[in-house]
């Protein structure tokens, strides 16, 4: 068993942002387990991997994590995380049986728990345009225990009197796909990929998805009518040109701003709502093991009724190549209406008047195979409020 060291001496895991203040004394009931690994953008919450847009850091023998993600891991809601530029203060509130509010100021060794001052031996820092806060003080204020796994360079956060979260194995690096091999059909599916039932693909798992620009959460309705919030791992954006940006800012100033609207040459003369595509694919029913992403090429296996069949897409390109059940590979330069964008290492797909999810995972009109056995039943992008809704129905 890996030797564990307590975090009290080494850890100052630091995180980013914070929330509204309602000072009521008492400890919350900790129920979550989290693992943050130094120099990784993937963290684990309750045995599920999540993605950050920055890495966990290790500075002067201290580990630092962007606070927003630690807050999410411990149950803090997005609306309860805030940042004051004027005072350089991050505030976060955990609302449970009791309400606990923490305040941290950049460079200050004093922090506040429900307005009561406390002292730290490290101070919050700003790095990569993110606020990083000492994790041990955040976690312990919310009733959690923190340990340090020296061997794996992991910060372990978990409820007292419970087993530590299982240390994560070193991640298996994704293979780097040779584009010529992808285009010629000479690649194999991941070891954990599975075959679909038939040419219509995997069963539909969700009938509705709702997303908003600037938000990393999607509201999903599953096939049984239940709704839940899906963490996309990164926010949705509206990507456009300078001329269109000035126009939508003028018409909808409360919706489009510099934080959720990106100007990019890759988009050309078009504009589109862009979503982190991999979590959305999985929510609709694509098995995780059938999705491969190496930073430049996105491949979805299970096309045309075979595990080995695939659709492939390329960064900053509208092109797509498909491998069919007989081994033939066909491709076109403009299958997508909007280019596949990569933002902070995450693949994004675009939708607007056209929907690039259609044809990539669910059936288009007149098609005879797909990845997911579902068809569009309504929805679209609403530029007045920056919302994209897609409803599907089972079948083809």
C-alpha cells in the first residue's frame, strides 16, 4: 500500500473563486471524496473524473488547486462562488444543514470562517489568471480531512472516519493518431470500446440537453424523464467575428461579453454556439471507451454497426472521415458546418442555424446509420438569451 503523509506539513492546495455570505455557525456534513494530482488538469470526485482548465500546481513545497474546482468537489454551487476584483477577495459558501462562508484575500495570511478571522501559514496566490487558495483550510473548514500521497503527488480530500479515496493510477496516455492513418482507416478502437447493437448505434440515454453561454453546466433530461445537471468540465462559448460581436453586444448587452464570447479566425465568417462535445456525447449515450481525443483528432468508434467503424474530426477543420463496416474510408472537407475548435485542450463543436451534433452522433434525415439511435425532435440556439436546447427522440 502506498505510503501516505498527512497534508498538514506539505499541503496548501489552492483553488479559484468564491461565493455569497450567510454566516451561520456549525460544520456541514462532509460526504464527498476528491483527488487532485499535481501538474494534471483531471481531478476525481466520488470516483468520477472531471476536467479543469488549469493544472494543480506545486510551489515551494506546497500544492495549489484552482479554488473553483475544489469548491465544486465539496458541494459548493456555482452561484455560491464569487470574486471581488476591488478587494482581491474570493468568497465561497457551502449551504448544507448549516451555511459556512469562507473568505480569502490574495496575499493575506488571514482568512474568515463565517466572519471569524483565522490564520494560515501560506497566503492565496494568483496564477494562470486564476485565484488559488490553500486547500487544507478550505476543506477543514467544511469538515473534511486532507492527506498527501507523496508517491502519486496527490491531494486526498475525504470525510473524517472514512477510508481515504483510492489513489488514482497514473493515467494511460492517449495515443497520438497519425492523420494519414485515420484517413486511410488504419487505426484500431481503444481496448475498452464496445460494439453497438446495430447500424443505428447505441441506445439513446437522454432526450433533452439545455446549455448556456458562459456556463459549464448543462441541464439533461434522461430517457426516463429525470433531469440532472451535467458538469461539462468547461464553459460554453459563442464564437464569432469582430463585426458580429459588436452587433450582438449592442443588441443583447446582458448576454454576450468578453468572458463568454470568443473572437477566432478559425470560425471564418460564421458564428456559432460552441459546447465541450465529449461530455455531451456521453450524456446522449456514446460509451466513454468509444471516444478518443489526442488534442488534435477526435474519433468516435461504433459507426456503421461495428466497434471498428468510426467518425473522425480534426482541430480547426470542418473535415470528417468515416470508416465503414467493410473497411472503406470516405471523407469530405466540409462535413461540419462549423470547424472543430480546441479551447484549453478541450474539443468544442458548434451549433447555430445548423447543428453539428446531428450527423456526428445522431441520425440525419436520409441517413442509414449513426452512433446514437436518436433523431432531432426540436430545439435550437436562441441568440436573445444565449441558450442552446436540443431535444431528441428514439429511433431513426
